[in-house]
C-alpha cells in the first residue's frame, strides 16, 4: 500500500481519519512505520466500527495526538463519545490552603 492508497482508505472512513492518517505518515521518519500505524487504524475500524473510529480520530486530532496508540486508548476508554468543547488541555486542582495561584507570586510588596 502506498501513501495515496492509505489516505484513500482513510478517506472512506471519514475526513478525520484521513487527516489523522496523513499526519501519521508525515510525522514518521520512515514510511513503513506510518503504514504499520495506518494498518492498525484499519484493524481498529474493523473491531470497533467506522463511526467510533472516526470519532476517536477527531478527538486525537483535537488533542494533537497523532498515533495509533492514542486512537486505541481513546476507543478502549470510550472517550470518543465525550464532547470536545470541554477539552482545554488544562487540569484543575482542588482548592487547598497550601496551593498558591499566580496572584500570590505577582504581589507588589516592595521586597
């Protein structure tokens, strides 16, 4: 399978899958590595269905996680069903007396 064939297959599944396959092929130092990852995506599509694969690829693109393993983990955890709007990439810490925010370090106290 060549690059165009791989992207054509991914395009049949959906635009996010095609975009992810293109990113995988582009980010690998050797084309063979990218092909193996794309073959893995094909197997995930057979196992989980094309609709779930497309949703997982969309989430992986949103997270800039261009790998077979990322898509596999998204599908395994069922995260492809979660809304993308809440993904800001930041973690919220619980309120605690020992945690200081940015305002603490930007105080003007003359020292």
